[in-house]
C-alpha cells in the first residue's frame, strides 16, 4: 500500500470515528466533551494528600462501576439473560408480551450480542460489526431449527419443532457461542461520550420525532384502507418519509453515523409497512404461497421436503425461520410475514449505506441507500417476497464484508462464504443470480489484469491508480457458492427442476436465436437493452393454444367441456384500468396535457435515468482521476457482472419470465447503487452551488412519483395497493371475506358428504384461499380448461367486474370472463355479493 493510500485510509477511518464525515480536529465537539475532565491539571483545590486520596476514591469507584457495567454488558450478562429467557419459554401460562420479549431476545438480541466479537474481527467499523452480527443471528436461527428438525426425528421424535425443543436448542447453541466465540474488545463496548453523560447525539430528537410520525401514519394508513376508507393517511406517511430522507441528507455532516443509519432503518420500515399491512390476512403474490408452505411445516411441527418437494419449500427463510419466531413468541403467524420479515428487510438500506461508506463519502453512501429505497420494487413487491427479503439482508452483509479492507482478507473471505451459505438456505433464485454475477466478475478481473500486464510489458505506466492487492472474489469462492447451490437444490432437497428447465430454455435460445416461443416479461420494456415483447392478445392466444394441447386427451375422454361449446363464447383482453382524473388532473387536461401519457412518461423517464446514470457513474469513477469515490476493484467487476446479468435477463425471454428484470435490478443495486449516485452528482456538476438543492429536489420528485403519490394526486394511472382499494394488485392479491366464507362453506359441504371433490377456480383466487381449500384443486378457470366433474369457485373480482387474470411468461393478462358459459353448463349452488359456486 502506498503512502497516498495509507493517508486516504486514515482519513476515511477518521471520518467514521467521529461520524460526521469531516476530519477530526484537536478540539472535540461540545457534545463529546467531558467538562469534569477539563482543566484538572491547572486546578488545586486542596492539599496534595487530599488530591491523591480523591483520585484513589475516584479510581476505585470507576473500577467498581466498570466491573458492574462489564457484568451487565459483557458475555456473562448475555448468557444469564439467555438462561432467564429459556426458563420463560419453558414455563406454562406466561403472558404473551413477556413471551414475545424472551423469544425475540433468544432469536435476535442475544445472538447479535454474542456474535459481535466475531463480527468485529471481520469488519473494522462499529456499526458494520453490529449489522454483520444481525446477519449471523439470522443464519444461526435457521441452522438451529434445521438441526432440531434433523436430529430429533432420529431419536423417535415425530414433532421436533416445538417450543421446548427450539428454546432449548437455541439456548444451548448460544451458550456454546458464548463459551468459544471471541468477545468484543472493551474499547468497542464503551458507550459514546453523549451516552456516558446521559445526553443524546445530535439529530436524535428531530430524526426520532419525524420517524415516529412516519411510522404512526404508515400503520394507520393501511388500517384505514383495510376498513374501506381512503388513502390520504398513507399519502401523508409517504410525504413524512420523504421529509425524513431529505433531513438525513441535508444534515449528514452534523449527525453521527448511528443517527443517520437509524433514520434510514426507520424510514425503510415505515415505507415497507405501508404495503405489508394491507389486508387482514396474507396479501400479495409470492407471500401467499410462502405462507402456505409455512403452514404445512407448522401443521406437523416438522419440515419435510420429501412430502412437498417444491422450490418454495426448500427456502428455510419462509419455513424454519418463521417457525422459530412463531413458537418462541406470541406473534400471530400472519404478522410474522407482515411485520417481522419486513422489519428485517428494512436493514438492507442501512447495509448498503455501510458498505458504500467504507469506500465513499457520506453523500454517496446516503444517496445509494435512498436510491435503493426509491426503486419501485422495494415498495411494491419486496414485502411479498419473504424468502428474498431474508436473502437480501444476508447479501447486504456480504457487501459490507467485501468493501471493508480494514481486516485480514482470509477472515473476510470465510465470512463471505458463510453468508453465501445462508443465502443458499434462504432463496434459490438469489443465490443463482449471485453465482452468475460472481463468475462474470472473476472473468472480468482476469481480463483486467491481463490488460494491465500487457500495458506494463509495452512500457505504459499506470497514471491514475497505484498497484492493487489481490481481488477479494476468487475462483474458489465462485466454485464454492455454485457447489452449495447445486447440492442444496439437488441431492438435499431435489428441487432443481425449475433450474434445469430454465437452463434448457437458455441453451435453446442461444443455439436458436429468434425462435423462442415466449416473449418474456413486459418489464423488459423498461430496459435500454431492448428485449422481445408480446402484446396481451398474443399472450392470451398462446395461453389458449397451450391449454388446448394440455387438455386434448382429457377432452376426448369427456373430462372437459366440448370445444364447440367453449368456442361459442369470446374472451376479449381487458387493459389496465386507470384511476379517474382528480381536480389537479382535470386542470392539466384542460390546458392540453394528457395526464395518462404524462404519468407513463415519468415512469419511463425514471427507468431510463437509473440506467443512464449507472453508465455515467461507471465511466466517471473508473476513468477519471477524481470521481465521487474510489471503489475497490471487486465492486467494479461485480457491477459489470450485475449489468451483464440484466442484459441476459432482458434478451433471453425465459430468464425474464422466471426472474423479473425489476427484481434483478433491485438486487443489482447492492453492487452498483454507488455508481448511480456518482453518475447523478457528475451529471449535476454544471449546477455549481445549486447542485445539492437540485439533487434533493430530484430525489423527492422520484420518491413521490415512484411510490404513487403523484399518480394518486393526478389520476390517470393504475391504482397502487399501498394507496387504494382498487387496481390490478388489489383485484388479484387482496383476500375478501366473501371469498373466504364461500370456500369455507364448500369445505363444510365436503365434510358433510364425507368425500373431497375437485374444486376449480382461477389461479389467484386459489392462491388467496389455498389455506382454506384443503382438498384437490385446479387453479385454472380458462374456458378451455373447465372440467365437467368439478365444483367451480368464482372469486370476488370475477363476480364484481367480470374479469379474470392469469400469469403467462412472466406477465399478467386480464380478460373478460364468459360467465354465461358457466350458467349454461353448470348449476349455481352458492351465491353472494363477492363469490359464487357452480356444480
């Protein structure tokens, strides 16, 4: 390392030490000064003997206080609290509040405290070690539950995942960790000066006050919507969150890192709760299926992949982790998915801030975290992807480890691989994408180094950067991650079918370009890479053709309605319905502004801006001597790997159908968010002193538009779930009481008859009611798939609007359903305002 690098690193460490981003002066700020320690050398209030005796008494008192503090804060205090919490779990009749505190301490609080010592030897910052310890606690919970689930059945225990077994195993594991894991250094455990003096750090009051308002509104808003009221409170919550983010960016120089990161965490929590709390039961796309597999594990107190060999069931983040939370706390199972997992996921912006702060100034790190939160998938989809929420937390921890060069390389690599193992257990798609990105990164690094050697051999000198040490990511890390993913999906869980199918499609697409049958997700329209696209009518026609092929044999046997009967009824495509124009929207329309086009243009512009700024940021940071920050080489190569993956997802239809482009971009932000931030600052360099004002205004405008506030104020755009009781997500993912009552009535009828008959409904109604419909069921209501021997459950959306939506090739298609076909071929046996059953 050169002297210049040493000086730069020292400056960075100084910035982190005081949490202000400025170089520390000799005189400490007023809030960090101990007035009792000032001027003691010049004071003489008594004789020399009195002064010596006083100093001895002070030293003895300080030593006693230190011993008590060490006992409370140290390893022994944590282990004693673990024992107490375990006893609370074992006792019958414990109040729910106390049980929840004990369970959360066993699962998260105590593991974080015990892993801090290990984490502080992996990363060099205090907040980084805390965040890494949180990730290690999540992995610990998953591994402990997996061990209990695996070992106890060997001794004849049929229901291993009980409260007693999980509490005992967790306490035993924590005791072992406490006995053998290194303890955090005393200097790291010492509280900050403002805590020692009983004060608060700068910014704690305004950040906490604004965050409290945002959280209150973020809980009240969904409750009002769930009760059939309007979305004005939720809009106010979004405005409060935007104000909090702007406050953090403006005051970044004055607030300590702890305040900034706490503000980010609370802002992210408030934002996520706006969506996760919608509905009184499980609401959302993937989370409804995730919840079903959790319920299957809960029903038998056993995770059994052989009984349900599905890729969802192989994600321990939605089976064993929620199982531990449910058993050890009094939190209802629904709210584990609605609150606990989103709150864990709220750590991801903080993790991005920390990982970028290791190599960049405050502004770039804060912008990176805010851009991650602003991206639409963060709010609209991530709360419905519990398995990916957990996987992303571990990915964020991995990036903190990768960018922190203040600890030995070998230790960091070991921790990195351990985090990849946790991701493997949490979510299959996330680890597959990571393996691909790591592979491209290693190949890019190899080409980069060969080019440098070639230039050196020709006598060219490197002008911009000194020689760098070996890369963090190596071939054996890639091989290890790939091996873990394949072993878990293959011989362990036997759930690699989807992976094999996708890889086969990719090979066919590469070997025979332009001959792919599918068009991929329509999300590729946001990409600058291009990509194929299909209209909704083309998707409907392709779906009908596929349905006819699958049902041809059964139709010949009389299992399906005759084709001539089905063909008599049309199924026209129905486009997305926009909200009516508001007063503001009508005012714009009166002056010639097409509000619908304006809203679409704003969304398309935001998507293009993210991608263009990424390109600008890469060029500015990599090619210029003085960019907004200096990334480690691995971050650059990983960004290239993430961009390559986005390109592949865009141009290969099967990939975009299985793993959406928007989700991939959200994952890519872990790697390239600082480059987008750098690109934004570079693009606004022309503004001079006004650059920061324009930056803040642009961030607020993006946030309010992409979270739905601007479309809600104007109208002329499809309604979004976090702000309305309408729109496509509401129609297909929001459970209703009428549907649930109809499904329950049908189950009672089957019980009375003593047999389970086949139930047929559309895919999304089935997803909403799959915990109620326990017998054989078909999630396809397309006319060509209607069976002659099935009960047909028509859901709320179809009864009220006459439409049905299905997913095909990664996209949603809505069509007008021919209910007259059901009226002429079946009999109505149940009818209400929101559901209907035919026989």
